C-alpha cells in the first residue's frame, strides 16, 4: 500500500516536474529568440543619454576637429567668417525675428539646438541664425521676410506632395464649402460621409477614424489594437519614428520607461521568429515603410552627422518589399495585426501609399500630413474587428479614443478636395511623372557632382531624398549653411531628409542641382573636405578625436583642466611647426624620445645609467635643432625667450661636470671611472633639477604660474607625443 502510494507521488512529481521543465524550456527559447531579435540601440542610447555631458568645442577646437594642418584651419576660419557675414547681410530681418522670439518660443529653441552635432552647436549658435521666416509661396519657391525667393526642399515635413498651389486651392474651396457651418463640433458635416467612403476605397479597409495629427492617430491605432486583441505588446522596428508619443518611442526623445513596446531589428530573420514565439502577447506589429530607405537607423538628420559613415541608405524596392511580404505571412500565420504607419509615406510614394508601392496590404493603416489637403489631420483606417471601441458583451469595457477637433468641418472640406483629386485616374500618371522627374534629377545631379570631384551624392526613395558623403569628414553638416547661402531652404534636419513635389519643374530641378553643386564647391574651397593627399592622417585623427570627445562627454573633466590641456597641446603643435620640420631631426627625436621614456623608468633603480643615457639622447636632440633647423624656426625663443643659444650653454654646463671630475681624477682606469660616473650622474640629476626648477621659477615671475606649468608639463610629456608624431608611419617629409 505504502509502496503504491509512493509510486503515485513519484509519478505525479515527475509529471509536474516535466511540465515545469517544459514551461521553463519554452520561456528560455522565447527569451533566446527575443534577445537575438531585439534592437539594443534604443535602450543603450537612453542609458547613454543619462551619462553624456555637454561638450562644446572652443573657437580654436572648432576648426581642428579632424586634426587638419594650420593652412587648412586658416582657410576654414576665413571661409566661415565670410559665410556668416554673407548670411547676416542677406537675411537680417529673418535673423532679428528669430533672435526676438527665441527666448519665448520653445519650439524654435529646440530646432535651433538640434541642427548640428552638439560639440559644434555653441559656436554655430553664436555666429549663425538659420531661422527661416516665409511669407509667400510660388511653386516650390518661398519668399522670406527679407523679400528673397528661395527654393524650398523641406516639403512642409511631408505635407507637400501635390504642390503648394493645389493646397491653396483645396484649402480655399474646402473652407468655402463648410463656411456656413463654421466651427460646429459634435454634429457632423455631410462631407464626412463622402470622405469616409473615399478613404475606404483608397485604403481597402472597412472603417475610418479621424484624429488631429499623425501622432494622435498612431496612439489611436495602438489603443484599438490592444483593446480588440486583448494583448498589450506592440512590436516596432529599430530606428522607426512613429510620432512623439512615448508609448512607441523606446529610444531618445522620451524618458518614460516602457515595457509594452518591443523594438526588433528590421530585415532580420530572428525578428520573424520572435514574433512567432510571442504571438500570444502581441497586439500589433507597427511598421513605418519609409524605414526601407535606412533600415535600423533613425531618421537622418544633420544633428547626428558626426562622421560621413553615420548616414547610410539602401535600395528599398525589392529587398524591403520581400521583407514586408514575409512579415505579412508571419502575422497571418500567428493572427497578429500588421499596422502600417503611413503618416509620411501615405499618398507620397503612390496614390495608395506604401501598400500600393510595395504590394503588401496591412490590417490597419495610419495616414496624416497631406491627406487633409494642407490642413492638420490624422486618420486610422482598418478592418472592422480592429476598429471597435466598445465591447458588446461587456458594456463597461470601452476604448476611449475621442478628440474635440476630430472631423473639424474646415479640415473635412479641404480633405474632400484632396481625396477627390487623388482618386481621379489621371492622378496616378502625375505620381509616375513626379517620381520619374526626381529620379532623373538624382542621376543628372550625381553626374555633375562626380565630374566636379565633389564628395557628395544624392539618393532617393520616390521624392524623398537625402545627401550622402563619399569621403571621411567631420563637417558634412555645414553643407546646410552653404545651401542656405545659395538660396535653398531646408527643414531643421538639414540635408538628412529633403522632399520634392509635383510642382518641381525641370527648370526648378536644374536650379536645385546648380545650387547644390555651387554649395558643395564653396564648401570644398573653404577646406572643409580634405582629400587623403591633403590630409594624410585624416581618418586616424578623426577617430582619435571622436574617442576623445566621447571620453570628455562621459567623464566630467573640469573646464580649467580642459583649457590647460588644450594650451599644452597648442604649444606642442607650435613647437612642431616652428622647429621640427627637418625629417632627420624628426628621426633624432624618435630616438631621443624613446631613450627618455626608458630613462623615466630606469631612474628609480639605476640613476647613473638613466642620466648617462638621457644626456646622450639630449645631445642628439639638440644637435638636430642646432644644425638641421634654421634659427628662425626656433619659435620657443619668441614665446619664452628660451632659445638655442641658452640651451647650448646649459648643455655646456652638463659637459663641464665630467670634465672637472676627470681632471681631478687620480687615475683613469676602469675601476677609478666607476665612482666618477656615479658621481657625475648624481650631479647631472641635481643640475637638471636646478635648470628645470629655475626655469619654472623664472616663468612664474615673468609670465605667471599657468604658463610656467604649461611649459613644465610640455617638457616632461614631449617624449610621448614626439614618438607618436614622428614614428616611421607618420614621419613627415621635407
């Protein structure tokens, strides 16, 4: 009986254990695929944002971020001063307007602070004002407050597809249609019904919901997906922007911790498997199709253009379409809703948006920007099962998604004009022509840039285009300022995302190409792009400077110490240019500096050997200066009065010490020389302390303690920097 009972318990225990083990194994496998598929950049960037401190280049550092030589630095300084003066003279009223409003208008301060990489931002704010204030439009041209007409490529953040003239007409006709009603909200204008029918036809879905912006429409789509699936997890893809709502912004831009949004790698096999494994938790997979242009990267902006390699694009047509088809298949297989965020791509890539362009249908689609004919709007279209906002079985369970200005009569009137235009058969041909003109312009412009040997290329997705840089550089973001001088108006993201529209004629495209080439020529002429021949160590210098900037941004080095370090390095650079131009002298410095570094360590246990070796190295070093370098190169004499003659007298004193000992020696045998050598080494060491200490004291009295310490630190660290500067790989040629 007892044995039978024990057997039953054993079987039960094994059964429970097996179930627990199976559940644990299943969770482990799910966790494995999730970790493989997860994009770590959003989490890491958020954590990094808590540690990174402000880092602003000084006026001197600004021009040397890539380690360029002094002649190039001087040309840059002259070029940027000339550019700043030109822009101030050309746009004085725009600048004054921006300056007057900056302290009161937080939106302006935000965009102003995010135009360029942050180490350069302070200098640019002090010398430039990119505020564009416009009063009229004519085709793609904009008239600013100073009366100048410029070519606009900002595209009103994606609103302008059909051309400003059409939007003006639609807004006027739309207002005329509803003006008898006015801003009556709650009751609906009859035009809402026609708009709903048209949107259902364009999107291919059962129901429509109106909202006040693209961000709000994304919020509504996510809430309805969660409500109707009874799941909480939303899947996004790395780099995709879905508006400023923190619920779908796991990276920079929001600081609220979110555990119901999973960011996966775009175009990655593991992401499909992670969706399969976690299908029971996922309320929807949210896709922004414009990411096909730059998968797994944030929307391109000049503010993050620290180097040329930061900005990359891909040919989106075939590969991304295949990815969306596979994603569609997995969502169907797992009964997970697929949601397209077409706030940007809807009605831009094609009349039917990304669904038509890529040939993949979603379960919900979000529209915004252009769909309201120039008015503010957000729209959600979806299948009936996903659009419900109440539960017929549980009357107290509702999804509260409403807004005061939803379906505003004026917005609905302008939207109706746009929608009736977009469904006309002839409109599809206009889209084809628009995309073809942009593609032809990109090809022609790239040929001109290549012929002019400029390190700039243009790539596009439909009429969305961006500028890439084919050579390493730290100053690519400056192109937006040179374009401004040529009469091109960009959005605050600069050359990262530009837009064309149907009102761009061949003449406009020709003018745009000419302006782009002229701006790039001017930028190259001002030495912001240096070739490998002009700047042989550019990549090494850029990499080192980026590492240094990262360190100084993470580790809070006191500003006085930063300033002191900069001064020491400047003195070293001045010393190098003044008295180290001869290759043989540079070779002598490599040898002597290597010996000095060995002597620094050796002096702690064998002072005699260290001093004798060090003095031999010092003589070699000074021979190079005295014989191989012209006297006019000794810039230290101009800075501190410490010239070659003074150095020679000090060396003479070093020589006098062993001479005195030798003359007073009783015998010149090897045994007799050993104690003399030791005594000479000690006296040399003491004489070194006197010379260096005396020099520091003299400099304190004549130039102040700071300059004295600069000289002292430079003196003892010269061997380190000399070995790096004059090593065989980087040995300068005469």
